[in-house]
């Protein structure tokens, strides 16, 4: 029997593979053929539950039951902040809202196309995690360290600041420190999954590095218009160090491994969801990914801690205050009276009173913010300005040397970067901030003065 004959009998397309497998087996052994085989298929189609334990047709019967139980779930709705969002991001967001385990969603004003869930997308799921809704760079995050130094020293002691950045940081795909750095995160249990165990040595070598893409480390000035008790700082201007990076190669390996597993396990009728494949948290794979993701969160935080430690030591200073936050991660949180897994892929946690940092570009300010706990956004806000131009188009459009000279005239020195990260590839950060006034309160402003990024032109983020 072929697929055409099976379709005439009423076998659904999604059940063809187990049907053909069973038919080939019994036909080869000469137990059923012709009219008898057709009658057997008809009987299974009429009452598949009677055949789930059959050694030959059990898988076919079970596939029929699953097919008949399948009910297309109405996509959930999502609220959008901001109106400068490309159509592709909305297409991705609508698809994410059709994931059967999704129970809540929101789209931030810096949103743009990503993989699976768009960058700037927030998605709450019930008892499940989506590796690609967390992202390739698990726990990509911001860290701001504020020093008790006068802003004028950024000019008068420029060489010292430059030296601290050049010697205290490492950029580029595969970048490592000549001498591996140390941090307590390396004493954690890296055997929670095969991937983390096998990548521990690489993680050790890359600890305290920033990689490529839009990752940066920069000095600038923080301005507070009024005293902030939580930061313990009076109104005024301060020198600060701001960094953006994540979990490097190890985090990418975790994402790749478990996203592949999630996609392989997609029910047949959900295969079009592709990278939005999910892992239920009560499965072995789901538990492994959750453990690995949280370890990558600790590792990314350690990366920043080492960067700031090295740069501060070269500067001969210690921070007097700081702010840091993830923006590619998943959290177990309570929303609408139930525990859900909230994915923030390029979105900043903005629960009531929660501090965070939202960067602009190398020419534009970043903002220290305090969340307002807006339930409609799942307690989230933008994670930055958001790209409005591809890396390829940016390289074809802008002359990096000319841009660098223009920035120098504005008092911003770029030690290294690529044309794919020029300021013009990003949305206007002031417009992004204006679009989310109901999500966060601005506490302070960081203006970049000395910037260092990767100049290899590769996207590792």
C-alpha cells in the first residue's frame, strides 16, 4: 500500500510514517496483505484506542489518537510599546504567541527581527522554556560601576583611562586572556549537563572577555539630577564604567544543543514553529537546560565582575556604587496568580523598584532606570535602542574612519569598533525611552566618552 491508497482510506498526512512502517513490517513477514491489510487499517482508523498496545500497529494507533486530540490554540494577544518597529518583528511575535504553552506576551519599543522570538520580545510560558526565546548569548547583560572621580579626569588623565580599557579587556570572536582569570563561578557544579562540563575549560579561558557584535566596555560620565538613596549617591556627575557582554562560547553551545533537542521534539503539527521549540520543565532535557541557563547567568555576571575588577585595578580605583541586569534570560515569576516562565530576549527586568541599565549607542546616552512594575509588559522594558539597519548594510553604507572622526569632534574617543556598530544603525534612544514612560523611571544618565568594541565585524551576540 502506498500513501495515495492510505489517504483514500482516511489516514492523515501526519500519521503516514508510522502507518507505512507497520505495513512494511507485516507485509515482509507475510502476515497481512491485500484486502486483509486494508481492513486492518480501517479498523484501526475506527477505534485506534484498541490498538495502542499492538506490537505492529501501536505507534500508528497512537499517532491517530494524538492527531485527533490536536486542537489549534488561538494565539494569545500582546501589547506593543513604541511605533518604530519593523513588520518582521511583529510577524515573529505573532508566531511566538501561537506557541501552545504561551500565556502572556509583550513587545518592547526597541524591538527588531531576531531568531524565533524577536529581539525586544517578552513571552511568558506555562511550565516550559524556549531556548531560542532566551537567545544564543544567554544572560547577555549590562554592568555599570560608578567611581568617585571628577568627570574632568576623563580628559586630563585620558592616557590612564585608555590604558585601563586596552589592558583590562579582550574583544573579538574566540578572544581569551593570556593568563586565565579566576572567579568563584568556576567552583560551581559545571557537571549539571554534558555541554557545561565539556565547555568548562573554554569558559575558564574566556572569563573576563567581551567577544564581538554589539558588546562594549566604555568610560563615561553619570549624571544624577537628585540624590538616590538606593545608590547612595548625591546629585552630581561621576566617572563610570559601563560594559555589555554575555556568556560567550559556552552560552552559545548550551543554546544550540538544547534548541536542537526542542525542535526535534516539536509535535508534527507544530514543526513550522522551528526555533520556538520548547522544553517542558518537568522533562529531563528541560531540567538540564534550566540548570545550564542559570549557570550561564552566573558565568555572565562573573565575566562582567572580572572585566570591572581588572579595569578598576589598572585605574587604581574602587567603585562607590553600581547597577547591573540580565536581558537575555528566563525567570520563574508570578503573573495573574500563576507561576510562569518569563522569557526576556533583549528586554530589561522592570519590576517595581528594580534598577537596570538601558544603553543607547557609542554616541548616545545610556539610562539608569527603576522599574514601575507594569503588569501589561510582564514587568519588562527595552534593553537598548534597538537596531534599525543590518550589519551588512551598515558596512556598505558608512565609512568607519569618517564616523570615528565625527565622533571625536563630539568628544567621544573610540579605541576600536566596526562600521556595523556606528551610531546610525540604532534607533533614537530618546524616542525609545519616551515610548516606555509607563514602564520605567529614569534615575540617571550615562554619556559615553571612551569606547572600546570588537573591530572584527562579526556578530557574536
